[in-house]
């Protein structure tokens, strides 16, 4: 029997678990248990935040939580003292030479457990985080309309004369896919990533880029010329717009990576032909990290990252491989001398029939008023996936909007 914290004080937390070369998952749990398939000779638990290591022939490794601490227990004795009690959130576990069984409990009952994994577990990373309701910035009552082509709620005022795109309505007619293979499975576009390299670092990457293109005209070369012309191509082009993607990324290989919405993104690797902006969402991390979530690319592959203004009380969903809604809004401001960007997300975007729930939450905003602002129209928008085997795209919607 595993240890149970007093029901009145036990709480759920989010655990992000990554098993080397095998599996990742993220769940809200009261407890997480790792049992050796064969009796362990010695396990090591590295408490990353505190620089300490706990070693021993542990019967099991069990995480439990209350409001003040994260606990680790290493025996089935219900009267045991915690091997670790503290506020550290990152743990690295090794020593399961014959593999492990990983179980979770979504209630505070040791008889109500779910086996999440059984197999090799040479190295297991566990990240613990509090559950914080993200719904502090909600869509105002009555705001937005439903696009009849795919059920996506558009939050901005539509430009009836501007270009549009919907995957569910138009299929692949206006798309260009940079990947290792794809197919339509009913309403879902399934994409297999191609193996390549990050040009900025040389590191191996498993990536796909899904482009919705409005115009195949040859684009302008040079930032200043694009700023003066107001677009990198002749009309039609995407400029003031709202872009929405609902996708489930699969086989994530680096939990520090992101998927992103890009205004632009399909280009030749020549001087000043990149001219794109990226709005990034981490797969697991619930914060924006050291470099920020907004990026500008002027010359491929040189990105300028910026910290964004996160809405009060909001944490990013960190959905891992679960379906996630991503929505990017951009429009020109200050008499076309700057650009306003917003990022929204939906942490549970699909109902039981695979249709959008439209519970959009504003996560952050950013305004670019620099000399290198991309205040011009582009010929495509892109949904990019990095360091993952594949992705299922359930919706891809682009609508021209009128700035407020």
C-alpha cells in the first residue's frame, strides 16, 4: 500500500514526465508512482533545484503533494517519513535497470490508480507544477463570430474584402507542406516530420512547416523596401489577420522546444528574404523562459527574441501531446509604423465530436515599434512544429481583420 496524505491537505498538481527515448506525458494527479519491474539495487533521485541526490534500494518512488510541499516516499509503509519534503519542482531519476511501471492517481485513493507506462526507464525526468486556472482573461460576452466553414470563433472584426483560408473547407488547395509525408484522415491533416537540422545551431531537428499561401508572386528582397511598399508581394496578401490552429503534437523529443504560429515563414535562404514573425508556445514549460516567446526573423536563420507581456494570472497550458488551440492576432498600429501582436490559447479545444469548443484565453501581447518592424503584408502564414515525430492538425483558419 502506498502512503496517503491526509485527505484534507492533499492536492492535485501537474506532473510532466519524460522517459528517455520512449514516452512523455503530462497529467493532473494526486500522486505519481514509479515501481521497479525487478527489485532495484540502487536508485538515484536528483533534486535539481537544490543540487542534492537521494540514493538507495527504494521499494518504489512515489510523489505526493500538499499546498506547501512536494513529497517523495520510497516505501509502501503507510507510517514512513518522507524521503524528501520541499518545494523543488524538477527531479531526475535513474537506476531502473530492468525497467519500471509508472502509475498515477487522479483521486487521493490508492485503490484508484491508472497504469500510464511499463517498460524501459533508464532515465526519467519529472517536473511538478501547481495547477493555476488560466481563465483570468476571458472573451467578453458576445464577442466574436463562428466561422461556418470549421466552427472556429473569430474574436476580431472581420474584413469582408480580405483573404481567408480554412483547412476544413478548402483542404490542401492553398497549402504547401514541408514534411516527410502527410494524409487527410477525415477532417484531420496528419503530418510526419522530416529529419533535418536547425540552421542556427546545427542540432538535429524533427520538424514540419504547414504553410497557407495566398499568393505565389515573387517577393521583394529587403526589409526597407518591404516597409515602403507595404507588402512583400502584390495583392492579395496577408497582413492584418487572425490565425487559428488546433493541433496535437506527437512524439515530442525535446520538452524544452515549442510549436509556433508564423506570419510569413516560407522563404528562400537568401539575404533578407525571411521577413517573418513567430508567436511561440512551449510544449511543457508554463513560462516564457529566458529569451521570450515573440521572435522576428530578418535574415534566415537569425532570430531576435523578445519577452512578452503575459496577462495577469495566466499560465500557458503545457499540454504536451494533447490537442491544443493556438490563436495569433496581428494588426498595424500608429499609422502603420508599428504592429500589435496577441497570442490566445485553448487548453481543451475539441468536444467529443472533434469540433472546436472555443474557450479561448488571452495569454500575452507584444507591440513592435522598432526600426525593423514587419508592418507589411506577406504571402503565407505558417504553423511550425519542432523536435517531434508528427502532428495532427484538426483546424487551420486564417481571416483578414480590421484593426480596432
